[in-house]
C-alpha cells in the first residue's frame, strides 16, 4: 500500500493524539495547555496561533471522535464519523510545499484552530485509508493491558501489537514461561 508522505504524517499524528488519552493505569498526557503546546511542536503542526483552554477542550473532543473511527466495526460505520469530523472542521484544500517537502495538500482552512487542523488533515488521512479499502489497518494493540492505537502497515495486515519490542515481546515471553511451567509440571 503506497501512502503519500503527508498522509503518513497525518496518520502518525492521529495515532499519537489518540495515545495521549488515559487508558488503564496510564494517565492522560494531554492534561494541560503545556502538554498541548508540546504535542503541537513535536508534530510540527503548522499555522497554529496561541493556544487556550478552548483549544485543549476541542482537541480532546476530536481525539475522542478519532477513537470512535478506530473502534468502528467496518467502513460503513467509520465513513460517516470521518465525514462529520472533516465537515465540522470547515476544510479548505490547499496545495503547499513547505519545510522542504514537495507539493502536498493541506485540508485545513488558513487560521483554523488546532482542533480543526487535526480534524481536517487527520480526518482526510483516515478517509484515504477507508477509500483504499484498508480500514482494518486501523487497530488497537491486542496486549491485554495496552490498547494503544496504531496503523498496521505490514504487507499482510498481521500486526497485533502497538510495539513488537514491548507489548509483543512481553506476551511472547509470558507464553513461553507458561509453556515451560506446564511442561515442568
């Protein structure tokens, strides 16, 4: 599956945004304006002005709506969720070539809030996945104590864990130890 550079960046951003939410014993890492500022800088979200409490509230609401897309059982459920996100953002597609990247499309309107920016660009990236017939690539980690979001970009769509070095390895080691214990009787 060939994913354009800007779409890949938007997919990484939506996954990172979703993974800021509290889950299990993990606290919400998008807890305040400073955390939102760090997220904006780390993800190089362009054309964002001063952030305020409304931005934080709106970004958290968009994050929850993205989570609904990832948990949607099929494209027929995911598509209207994506449509609502993108429409509410008031998209204005524009060609741009900034920061050393060749021409690509931004979907957010100039001067849009950070929440609308995320809803538009990330929503369109998710739309690309749905249109490509690849909605099943939007996943949650299968580790029982994890649940982090990820996009499975493996060739055969077989990825089960957000990170094979942590969640996947931990479960494989646990299964190995259980087999050894059972064999030892």
